[in-house]
RNA sequence: GGAGAAAUGGCAGAGUGGUCGAAUGCGGCAGUCUUGAAAACUGUUGAGGGUCACACCUCCGGGGGUUCGAAUCCCUCUUUCUCCGCCA
């Protein structure tokens, strides 16, 4: 959520920047500023009425104490109007606040200056690529065939237990996934992140805080009996740890990493491009969350990108980094880099990480602030990124590391798997 | 799941209808003293809105109500604790 005072101060710049994501902000900004004006003036009137009635009440109290009951009762009569006025004003105040809030919820984050205008993912810019794409034998298979051949993942069994998109990992497939989780968490903690284990179900307030609600409600599984949501990413519970907190400058930066399963309804996506591990309803992911001072956030974003690069370099997977264009940028993000690994047997790129700076957009909703040395309060900047999304890394490893004799395990994972080959 | 108790500032803990945004203690910050530190003493110390700055307004778990006036009374929700039951 953007801050009203920033909208007011940077209106023209914001309108221009939001055009890059094809969002026409002009008229909604007008309405927002108008509503904010109304909110302030209503608040002012309300305050005056409260001040008046507080004063009268005090006087009545004093009169009662000194036994001047007649005078006190006479004074009581004066408060009747104030009461009805204040009731009407508070109602209109509530309405204005709700309207303003709803209006603000509709506006996406302002893209960073480096973000290019664009329609969709085809306009994303590739800014970096690394790693050799292996030359596979003619017998090379896509990962879902490999999973079957070596009995690593059973998609049909998942259908039976739950439904499509809930695979069962088996044997070395399960072990390889566990190895990746442990490897990623170890690398993250070595890089200074603290590991957390968080709830997989979150309440509505948390969903609103990180921006999944109200705009992505249909993407999350909702547990109706208890009005809770299954998390679509660890970002939600981890960032919400600090919801409504006033931090000290010395507490920053806060760097957290956590492994969780993620649940996404992915309503409306079917077909060949979602085969195998490409898109699931439940998948594992290791996440990075940074809560930092505003002036540090772009350095931290760079650090996160470098860190994720290291993981892919060590796994020796061919990957590229894209800077998302305005049209593909997430609602809450100011700047996002996507990492994609090349899935050789499918001959396509698979997104395995998305690293974003939300600046104050989430912090404003979440009310995460910090006090600086002069005791001034500022909103923090929040960032997050995957390190990494497991199934697609798994797909990349299976496909890129396959040989006619079996699948080799990347060297850095062998200490975690305890085996070098899947045969 | 059943029975009871509770929820107040960073923490502990007073406060049961009227100058209470809230005693007191601890902690924090600033100062005095000291070569320095500790101790002692003095002052200061919640959040949000509003203002050039004051004034002023809101907030005592959340929501609603009674009242001229609510931390205090009523309703409701949530959470915590104790006892019982169940249980990885």
C-alpha cells in the first residue's frame, strides 16, 4: 500500500512510473487525495466536538462533586446535540476511512526507475546468464519420465490421495529433495540468515499484511471452519512476524530464512506446460526475507541476487536472470529479478526464484517501522526471494544431470544425499 | 472438549464511574559525582493523528453497548493461565 503523503508529494512521477506497468493512476489518485482531504477535515470536526464534550463532562463532574446538582443537570442537556453530531460524524469518518483504504488497496507498487515498460513476460529483460547447457543423448527424457523410470516421484499416487498437483516423492527422489532443502538452508545460514520454522496456516490479517489479500484471494486455499489460509509462500508468515512492530535501528537488518511447503490453487492453469513438477498445488520452497533500512534495500537486493547465483553456480545448473518488465511485475513489488533454470529435456526455462524489493509497500500495510538515532520513525523496506523453489530445481537436476547410465547427483549435494547416482 | 481466573506503558504491577494517558518498581536515555566504571542522587522516558510550533483528539486485548463522563459497568469475540479430559 502506497503512503498517501507520498502520493500527494510525488503525484506526477508516480503516475508516470505506474504507466510502465500499464496502470492508469491519474483518476484514482485524484479520488484518493480527495478522500484523504475529507478524512482530515472530518477528523478535525470530530476532534473539536470531542474536545467540547470532554470539557463539559469535566465541568459536570466538578459540579456534582460540589453538590450543585441543579447546575449539573442543566449542563447535561447541552451535551445532547454534541452527542448526535459526533455519532453522525464518526459514521461518516468510518465510511471515508474504509473507502480510502479500499482505494489504496487497488494501487500497485510504483516500479523502480530501472524497470522497463512492458506488457507481459515476453518483455522481460535478460540481464545475466551462466552455465553450460548440457548436450544430452538422444535417449534423454523429460523429468516426469525420469521420475517414473527411477521411481522417484509418483504423480498418480498423489491424484489418488489428494488430487492433481500433489505428487508423492519416493526413495531417492524424496532424499534428493530433502538434501536440497538442507543444502539451501545451510547456505543461507552461512550467509548470515537466521533460520525460522513458521506456521503453514495464516489468518486474514497476515494475508492482508503481505498483500495476498484482497487481490489474490482465489490463489490461496482457505480453511473455512477456522477462517485460515494455507500459505502460498513462506514470505507471508515470516514477514508477518514483525507486523505492527516498532523496531530499533540496531535490530536491522533482519535476515530470515525458512523452509515451508507452499500451497497454491493455480486455478485455471491446465495443459502440457504444467506437466510433472512444472506447476504444483503443493511444493517445497526455501525462502529469504530481509527487513532493512530504506537506504540499504537496493544493496541488499543485489546481495540476494548474488547469493542465489552462488547456489546455482554450485549446483552447476544453467540459468539466467531476468529483470521483470512493468507488466509482469508483481502487485507489491518495485523491482523483481526472476531466476530461471534451463530444463534441457523440455527445452524451456523454468522459474525457480523471484527476488523482489517491496520498498515500503508491504511495510505500510504491515506497519513495520523502526526508530532511528534521533527517535524518528520510518517504515522499513522489505525484500524477499526464493532460495530456491524445490520442484523445478529438482526437474532441472534430473534433466540436466541425466546420462544413459543414470542421473548423477551434483557434487555439492552428495554430502547431503549420501549417494552419487540415481540408477 | 468441560470448569474457573485473567488481559493495563519495554517489563513487572496499582488502579471498580469524574482533572487517569494512568501510581509505584525495574529497565532505557540525559545529567551530577568519579581518573574511568559501578553505586547513589536528579531529571526524562508509550503509540497514532493534528500543528510551523503549541493547543487539541484517539488508544488500558479486539468489537459493540450503558452514561453528561468508562481502564473501571454490561454484551460479545480473541488470547493466556490453572484444574480435568484427550493426545503427537
